[in-house]
C-alpha cells in the first residue's frame, strides 16, 4: 500500500484494540506514549492514536519505520488525525 493510500476520511475495516488520546502533546511525547501503548498489545493487535499536534504524523511515521511496527491507516477529522498502528 502506498503512503498516500493510508489517509482516509473515516476508519475503514480496522478494529483497534486500544485507543490513546495524545491531544496536542509534542516534543517526542507521541512516540513515547505510542511505545508505552505498544507494550500492552500482542503482535497483530492495533492501537489507534489521536493527535492534533502537527508533528505527530512525521514522528509516528519515523517511529514505525525504525521500530518495525506498521502504520496501517491515518484518518483525518478536522484538525485531528487518528493513526492506526499494528504491532508486529
């Protein structure tokens, strides 16, 4: 799946195990809180992370690349984005 195909307007066919509201936190907090949430999941489970911080998207994409976990979907609702990350 191409990166631009990840972005949709509503959650499609994905059922997150856990939801984490990141709000407007920045300065590495989205990655830290994602790492903590992933520790609660089994391989194959999905966490949905919601954030309105403009740097959350590039931070989470980079973290997924470096950690080996998979960013499966990004949902945009106004100023907030929802990231669905699958634990590998």
